[in-house]
């Protein structure tokens, strides 16, 4: 009997940024998933005074929080390590200090218990979350939007990704956070911008970079600069003006994402044919933004695609997606040795040609 025909249970560990997370996920013999536990211990209070994540502080917090998070995940699942089939941990990309904490902890548990270890690509875990929640098949188009990455990818199979577009400068989550910071909003900024946008009017003219371009790349640095200039022109800012700036920024982002994703859809169908499954998955922390979901839902309705968006609890970093990505590989008979290393950069499509100006974010 192959591994894929068995029921498998994996402990997942996530420490790539500022969430210390652990989860237990089961893959049933028929391929369906069951989240048995999902523990996330945020570090917001530790980083808020600095206006962003401090890598050294994050790594130290992972050391202090991870063991308890793992034990709670096991307790919530009603299992012991004797009932776990493998251990998966995020090995990259991310902040190297935090990654090392998770990888060393995961390998230590696996070695002590004689269990297989799976080094998980954090971006792949986001990419496969829709298979965890919705059970969708391959292929599908992925819009990955997070604090560090903004990409459009064709997802062909587990471990097989083709990058169609990427950001040439800021990632979408980064643009939200930087906009929040220049407007004096508290950390984390993205949710604050979305909150205030609901109280404002999108009545401040802002550019929509890259609209209509053939390649489905993104560029958000210019939009962020335009927000700064608009704020300076209107200083001192009233609460209503801040809300209007947030609404205008968010509306510009929605239009940019809609346009770029539409181009990605066209390239996806060129690659797989008009009869390919018309599935769009949006994943990553910014996938929690409701205006973005509305824009993508409208686009999918016009283009005949089905939108798959994770529940809000699985948009931000979490251990369940790491456990599931590990399960996807483990079910294929794949695992890693004790020499697996943490790596700060780990692109999903290492063969993608360089996008001029994108640098390491490609």
C-alpha cells in the first residue's frame, strides 16, 4: 500500500515571521483533509512599539513560545507524538532566525521519535491551502498576496509552479503597511487601512500603475508615493481625510489587482487551454481584505472562473497550512533528511526569468 492510500497525520510548525504556530492535520485515505488543531500565538505586542517586525525579537519569541504551542496543538487534537506520522516545518522563505528555530525544533522531534521530516516552502503552503479547505484539483491560477510577495502563478501540481507575474517593487501587504505608517496608523497597518477605508470616500485621485500591460506584473511603490504626496498636499490631515486616503488607496489597489489578475487568467488559459479548470485561488495575508475579495469575485464572475479564498483564520501565517503542505509531499512518498536547512529565500518557480527591477522578490 502506498502512503497516499493511508490515513496520515502530520504536525506542522510555522515560524517564518512573527506568528509562532503549530497544528495537527490529518489527510484521510481518500485525500480529504481534517484540521485537528491550529494554534497561533501572535507577537503583535512585542513589535508594535517599533512599527514593524524586528527579526531578532521575533526569533527570541519563537524560542519562548514554540514548545508550548506544539504541546497545545497536540492536546487540542487529542493526540500524542506516538500518533503522528511525520513532522513538517517551514524552512523558507522568511526571517532566517525564526526559520532556524522552527526547523531545528521540527528536526529534533522527528529525530527523537524516528519520524520523517518535511521541510516546507512557506509560499507553497499558502498555494496549497485551497486544497486543504476546498479540495480543489490541479491546475489552478494562484494570486499570492502577502507582506513579502505578490505573484501570479500557474499551479500545475504539488511542487510544480510557473510564475506568470510578480511585483517589481513593493509587495501588496508591504504597500498597505507603509501607507498606514505614513498616515500615522498603528501597527499592523493593513487591517487599519481597510477599517478606515470603510469610513471614507475614494475621492482622491491616485495612479493605477501597470494597468493594461501585457505581462501581468505589479508595481506598487509609485502608488505609495502618490499617497504620500496627496497627504502632504492636504496636511494637516483631518480624520475624514485620512479615511478618504485609505479608501482611495484601497480602491486603486483593487483595480490594479483586478486588471493584473485578468491578464494572468488569459495567460493561464493560453497555457492550459480554454477547457482548463477555471479556478482562481487567492492566498496570503492580504487575501483577508474584503474589498480585494469583492473585486476578484466580480472578475471571476465576468471571466467564468470560480474564486477560492481561504477562511480568514487561514489567510495569515498558520501551522495548519504547513502541516497540509507537508502532507501533500509525504503522501507522494517525499520527505527530507536531517540535513535540510532553513533558507531566507526560496522561490516557487526558480526557473522563472528575471523580471527587470524585481530583485529578490521575483
